[in-house]
C-alpha cells in the first residue's frame, strides 16, 4: 500500500505542471489588457503610466518567461500581488477567505455522506417498498430544484417570516461582545441555511448512485454464496455488498473535492458570505491575473488531491486495484 501511495504522489507532479501551464496560457490569450481596468478608470493616467504598470507586473516579457518566473515563485508559495488597488499579496487574500469556504463545504460534504449512504443503502435493501418510493420522490425533487431558488425560499421562510435564522453574513452585529459559546451558536445559525441548501443536490445524487450500485451488487452470485455459508444478512450487506458498491461512489466523492473552492460561488453570493468563491469571481471579472492563477492553482491542487484520495479509496475497497498497478 505504501508503494502504491508513493507512486500516485509522484504522478501528480507532471500533471500539476501541465494544468498550470495550460491555465496560464489560456488566461493570457483572453482579449483585453488587465492594466486597462486601472488606467481606463483614471482620466489622468498616461501611456507612460500604463507602460510602467505593465512592466511592474512583468506583462511586457514573453509568455514563457512569465510562466517560468511565476513557477519559480510558486515553489516558495509566492503567488504574486493582486492587481486590485490594494495590491495585497494573493496568498494573504486566499488565507483570509479559505477557512470560511472550507468550513462551509466540509460541513456540506459531511452531511451528504452521513445521510446519503444510509438512505441509498436502505432504499436498495427495501427496493420497491414504501420507503424506497418516498425517498425516490424526495431526492428527485431536491436534485431537480435549483439551489438558488431553494436558498431564496429558505431565506423568505426561516429568515423573514419566522425570524429563526439570519439571512446573510457570518456574524451578527454584536458578535465581538458575545462569549465564546455564544459566538459558536451565532456562527452556527449563520451557516445552517447555506450548508443545508448546498447539501441537498449532492445528497440526492449520491444516494441514487449508491442505490443503483447496491441493486446490481445484491443480485450477484457471490452474495448468494455468502448467504449459503450461513452468514447473517447484516454481515452480507454491510461487509460484502456495501464495500463493492462504494467503488463508484468513491469516484464521485473524489470529484467533489475541487468544489471546495469554486462550488460555493452561488451560496456565498446569495448569503453574502465572504469566501473564496466570491473572491475568485471578482478576480475573473477584474482580470486580476495573479489572483485568477492563485484560484486555478488551488483548483488544480484540490483536483489532484481528490483523484489521489479516490485512488486510495479504490485500493482500500478493492485490493485488486493496487495489485494490478504493479503488474
């Protein structure tokens, strides 16, 4: 298992370099000049000022030189300075927003796993029963409903009409004067609606995938043999059937890791949550090249980490995967 893990880690390095190279080229091929966002809004900016700004960010150099310089700085975790008026380091902006986005999305993934796996498993074991039919209707409704529409309904019902939950931001106005325990309660109230709404779509999809896989596994001959050997139905389902049915589900969970950064743009915009989604969206609109590349680096890194975790999950769920790798 250790050799399998090391091999997968080394395979990530050339993939990461290829992703960043393609992303860097595509960004610089986009029409327009990022310095125009600064100079065009200032009637007193001259051509010489625009030229100095271009030289300041190294945009006057050939694109391959720009990429090599950027890659060299990346080794030291230097993502450059933002082209926004504050000119703050990109890494500092990411550090400020990262905990918020990770908390929001990790809570969503936790809820999805804790609810969808038992839901899909029970629906498959009781296929055709009242629970299976009821859960099928419910999850398809949540899967089809747009998340922004559900968010607006939740804000109207629980925030405006009932007044149970806040509808925007992460903190109340009196947050600084609260005790530690009251601050946790305040943060939890602000996160309840975004976390639940962002979980509904993934919960519905993952439970359906598991149900479909379980229905195929349950019909396999090896489970009939296990029952014939006298194993209990609980052991047959939880140990033999579920382990084989989880392999496609692991793929979906691995692909959901990149969504930790970019997948929360809608929720962060609707609920006015200062996360990475909002930050990178504003960077794209403002042609902030260093900040956009910082977002793409995080997306590429999380994609590779997701694939790596999925590979480890394959190897743990099915030993044949890691054995075939070294044949």
